[in-house]
């Protein structure tokens, strides 16, 4: 039975490490996407300012461009936040399951 306990410990450690690596990768991906979104917004805002300066009579087009950019940014941020929240929930559930299973094996052997 000690062999089973040692095997369970190894499995739990591997699962926790793999899940941790996945979480780090997802967080890095989220940060990269956020940076890209911020850069795109800044570039679009700069283009919009130049467009406004050069075409004073096209205010309506400028407003549409700004609204579209804001909506896209909000949607991207909400999707990223939802994905990050889902990853956190999965990590917590997997970790709790692994630890409770480890506790069960140790208390029954």
C-alpha cells in the first residue's frame, strides 16, 4: 500500500505542476493580448486624431471609428477575463480534487 501512496503523491505533484504551467502560460497569453489591444487602441486613436485634424467635416466617421474601437476592446477584455476566470476555476477544482484524493489515500492506508 505504501507503493500506491507514493504513486498517488507522484501523480498529484505532476498534475499540480502541469496545471500550474498551464495557468502561467494562460496568464502570459492574457498579458500579451492585453498589450496588443492597448497598442492597437493607441494606434487607432492616433490615426483618429490625425484624421480629425485633416478632415474636420467628417466628424461622423470619426465617431463611428472610435465607437467600433471601444466596443472591440471591451469585448476582447471581457472574453479574456472570462477565459482567465475559467482557468482559475479549473485549477482550483483540480487542485482540490487531487489534494482530497491524496488525503483519502493516506487516511485509508
